[in-house]
C-alpha cells in the first residue's frame, strides 16, 4: 500500500512500530491521546508508553498492510498480523483520529 495516501504521523506510527524500539511510537501521539486495544483503553502518553512496552510488544510478529484510507483527520488501516500469539494470524483495523496539529489523538485497534 502506498504510504502517500496516509498522513505523515500515521505513516510514522507504522514505521516506528516496525522498528526495534516500540517505545518511540509515543512521539506520534498528542499528550492526552487514547489507545484502545484488546478491550482496554490507555489514556495519555505515560499509559500509552506502558501499552507499547507491554501488550504491544508481547509477541514476535510480522505485519502486512492490506488497505489504507485517509479522509481528513481520520484514517483506517487494515493490517494482517502473523506471529507467535494465540491463533497465529489476525486481520486488525487501526482507526486513527488526528488533532489539527497532526499528532494522533486516538487510535482504536479492532479485530
């Protein structure tokens, strides 16, 4: 999928998540942002940092972007994850909402 269809911060989110230090991902979130993943909501950069260094880094996996669409401040990206987590394969929808300054205000990850 062509990254030019996504805003710079959403693109940066995926670049950083693919890197060795997932804690750097917190840079793309606004100070009071929320992340909802696996039924839990993490509010603020400290909580998001806890998510990044815990649940978001718990398994070894590869990801393949299946689709991406950005309309104004909202983006929807569908990613296939394969790895050593229960089930071994899942398609997840990442729904981003960005603030006017470009940082991510909210991210919701659903199966």
